[in-house]
C-alpha cells in the first residue's frame, strides 16, 4: 500500500491536468475578489468575502470529474492497473491508493482557490462576517462535499476501463447533477402565495395574494428537500444561499463516501481487468 501511494503521489506531481486545474483555481481565486471589489466600487454596493470564498464549491464537481477521469483513466489505457496486479498488489490496496491520491489532489485544488481568495479578499472585502466558528464549519462542509464527489467519481473511474467513455460519463454526470440541483432549488423557492399588479383608474395597484399553483407541497416537497440535502451538487447550491443543515450534510456525505467505496471495492474485486 505504501509503495502504491508513493508511486501515485509521484505520478500526481507529474500530472499536467492536476497542475492545470490547480493553476486555474489559483488564478480564479485571486481574480474573483478583486473583480468583485471593483464592481462594488463602480455600482455602489457592499461586497463581503463570503460570496467569492465559497463560490468554488459550485465548480468542484466538474473539476473533480475531469481530473479523476483523466488521472485514473490513464492507468487503464496505459495498462498500469494490470501491471500492479501482476506484481502482486491486491485490488483493495489499488482501489484505496487511487482513492487516497485523488482525495489529496481534489483537496489541494480546492485549497489552491481558497487560500489566494482569502489572501486577496480579506484586505479588499473585509473579514468573515459570519464568525470564526461558522466559517470553519462551512469550510469543513465544502471539504466533505469534495470528498463525496471524489468517492463517487473514483467509483466510476475504477469500473469503466475506457478512458473516453469514463470522461464522458463522469463529466456529464457532474453537469446533470448541477442542472438537477438548480431545478430543484428553483422549485423549492416558489412562494406559497403570489401577488400581481393590476391597472385601476390609470394606476397600478397590488392585487390580493392568491395561491401559487407551482408551489411544491406534501411528499413531493419532502423528496425535493431530501435530494437537495443529499446530493453533493444540491449541498453546494444550498451552501451558496446560506441555508445549509450542516449536521445532515456531514452525515450524508459520510454515507456517500462509505457506500461508494464499498460498492466500488466489491465491483472492482470482481472486474475482469484486460
């Protein structure tokens, strides 16, 4: 296991896609708070560090899918996994080493955004207004979301041996999860009652509130709420709105990691490695 981890980290250090994604997030982390401060000065609104600091979580699903599909996919296309089995490494050790290396990479990519964002954003936008404890909890929450993404896409990467198919499946899944979360969030935001403006004697007045036919109720609302809290993309979307049930998120993400890893190990141990 130690040799596999060492070889994986050496390979990670030489990975172009890893450094490309890390560089992109570093540049984005520096640019965003500066651009936000310039917009705030231009249009006269108050900007805070919270908005840019946690924005990266909306990108991490797609970036994780890109990195893992290319990093692990290359092991299949180059025959590296087969060679590891030939020289005596167990499938369990191979799976866990890849998961560990990918976890380190994804967390590093996230830190490459958060660190420069904080360094540039705090002097320009001020310190966190939500308090140290809550800020730390939200940072931990973003890390758990990234762990869930990593476990999910590692599962796919270890079972799909075709590199092109793997990239297509994982990246498409990441985008679909984002779109699904956006749709669910929009549905849950529908007001229970709504008002309209009507013209009366040449003036526009507000009508009496009437029930909103698009308001989600009953079991459907419970299902939508559960999906938003359970899916990593839903958690990311809700986190940006500032209304995230942290305890349940930590529980759900831990459950996703355990389930994906367990299913992945079970399936990989029975997979025919060509």
